[in-house]
């Protein structure tokens, strides 16, 4: 029994689905943010697995660029969470309902 | 055989960590689950011969990003219980159904689209060393690399703007 690419792709799909569930089920902005990071990681796993399967290094380059974008996103996202927390003393997304029509 | 054992162990750790992110009541435990998942994914990168990406994964995600997360958890406060009251009825069950359906859809679509059908996994000459990756980044993708430099600079500027230029006093916004 050897590891094939299908195992990696199924693992990545499972991690992505868990991330989707996390964004839908939780109301804490930090945990939702961690779920988004989980989804980005699963996409990176897909990129690297396909890179190995096809023998192309471009998949790993794409994974590195995704990591850079994720790092920038974490910086801005956490800054927004801290800024919201400073004015409202809460990281609960349901309380941010001022723009509700 | 060793590959199979490593894959099974670390795939299990990754899945347990991922579930603990969304199930843990305490945000710190969520962060620990994310840390376990990121380390396991780094090990799986090594299995896939992506050594440089594995090193970057450990340094950036398990190092920098997780430190930032734990720092913000410390700022925001770890002991605030989450309000589960204001959710849509049956949100948990609906979410589980959506997640399982999403997984099934990805698996089916992947099965339909993945038609290369090579049975030997991977090509032996692919080795994701720093040199191989750098050749590609600074050769073919150098413009993309330079735009990520701009992106990171803009992200740093945006963070500074969010931290310093808050002209609305806290008393006016607070409910």
C-alpha cells in the first residue's frame, strides 16, 4: 500500500471542508480567521501534491506566493480585529450589526 | 511503507487539529489545534519532496503567524465565553451537512477531472530545494515576486494606519 496523490487531495479537501464549517459555525472573529488560515493551508497542500505528481516546480512556487498573501492577510485581519475590539470590547461578529438594513 | 505510516500519522494529527480549531471553546486551544495542523502539513510537504516549502511553512506559519495569533488572543482576552444564543436555529446541523456535502462535491469533481492516470506517484527528478525554487521565482516569476514585495509593504502601511489613525473616540461608538 503506497501513498498516492489521491490521499493528499482527499486530506486537503477534508481540511478545506472543516475550514468552511468553522467559518459557518463559529461567531468569534479570531476562530473564523483561523479557519480561513486552515483553508489556505489545505490549498497549499493541494498545490504541492499536484506539483509532485506532475513533476513541475511551479506548484511549490504558487504555494509560496499563497503563503505571502496569507501573511499579509493575517497582518491586516488581526489589526482590524484589534481595532474593532478596542472600540467595542468584543470579537463577536454578530455584534457588528450597525450596517444591517 | 515508511511514507504510508508517516502519512497516516500526520494526516490524523492534521484532521484532529483542524476539528479542535472549530470545536474548542477556548480560543487558545483553537490556536494549538491550528499549530498542530500546520506542523503536520509541513511534515507532509517533506513527504512530497518540497523541502524548502516545508521549512517556510514552519518558519512563517508555525512561527510568525501563530505567534501573532496568540499575541492577539492575549490582547483580546481568552476568558470571554462565546455567545451561542443568537444563532440561526439548527445552524450546527446545517453547517455539518454543508461541510460534508462540500467534501463530497470536491471529491467527486476531483475524481471526474483528474484524468492523468499515472500510477507511479511523482517523478523522481523533482526536488524542491531552495535552489530549485529560487531559480523559478527569480527567473520566470520575478514580476510576481516584486508585486508580493509591494503587497507586503502596503499591508504593513495598512496595519500602521489601522493602529494609529483612529479619529473616532471610543465613547461615541460604544453601545
